[in-house]
């Protein structure tokens, strides 16, 4: 699926989305992408580094690699986008993951791309990088699927919950209950 750069820019005007190549990635980014893809791949090859994007924004770069996983036994397709972030000195600051089960009719997944992971290294915490990462994931979700980003169904990380709550306070997201679980979703404006 092609990324609509104009839609991405509308939802994340603080950065510029561009196409990149595997050759432009650091060895650390390549290792991260290959490692993450192997975690979610079963009965298939790891990610091919040919769907690479880059977001340039103040203070750093977010590298993005995309992968589709086809479940042969169910016929379902799950799409992933892995984020690897560095600061302006090329120091790793954190990572994230966008997941979208595009073929599921289950209410938890249907039309609900979600932040499957978000992590900021300890040295870079308290700089609002988790919020920025969720904004990038939302812009990517909007640009790929025309749908807002949701929190993971099993939101258990304190860091992620804190970032989502700050987005609610700022009027960018809202909280809702799904099967007695706390979830969040970006507000589309």
C-alpha cells in the first residue's frame, strides 16, 4: 500500500516524510528492523528492506520499515511499520511499531490500526519523544489506511499510558472502554 505524503504532512506538519533506501540506513537500524521482523514472522522470510521511509523532524530522524505478514492458516493479513529513531547525532533514542490487521472482522481489530509498541531509551525520557512517536504513527496510519491510530488493546506499559493521557489532555486523543479495557484513539479533525 502506498503512503499518501500529503495526508502524512497534514497530520504531522512538524516533519517531512521521504522515501529512503536500505543503503541509507545505519547498521544499527538495519539490525533493529531485521530483528523486529523476525519476531513477528512465522513460516516466511524476514522483512525485505525495500519499503523504507524516513521522517526528518526537529532534533532527529525516524526511519520506518514496512512489512506484511500473511497467515496461511486463517488467510488474514497483518501489516507492520517499524520505527527506529535517532537524534541529530545519530544516537538511538527509541522505537515504535504500527500494526494493522486489515482483514480481521473482530471488533478489537476491525478498522483499528494500533501502536503495537513504543519505547524511549532511558537517557531520552521526559523529552516528549513518546508523544512525538505516537503522532508520527498516527500520521502514518492516516496516510496508509485513512484511519486514526488506536492504543494497543492490552495497554499495559505505564510509559505508553502516560503519553496517551497527555494527548487526551491536549485534545488530540480520547479515551474509551472496549471489553472493560482502557483504550485510546486519536481524534480526527
